[in-house]
């Protein structure tokens, strides 16, 4: 399981961009996949809390 550990979404995107810069498209694709997973899990947690 992944966690943001207090990072903002902008900071998460910056890290993904750095991964792309140093490792290329496969790393950026993986980063985007992880970010999508985090968005989904956070939305589910908010829905359960409401």
C-alpha cells in the first residue's frame, strides 16, 4: 500500500516529473499509476467518513 505521507498533490506530481526526467516514460507511467491509486483510496476514505 502506498501513502502520501503529508505530501500535497502538487508535490506528488513534481516527484513523478523528476522520475520521468531521470528514468524515462516507464517510471512516469508507474508514478501516475500510483498517484491514481492514491486518489481512489483517498476518495473512498472520505466517502466512508461521511
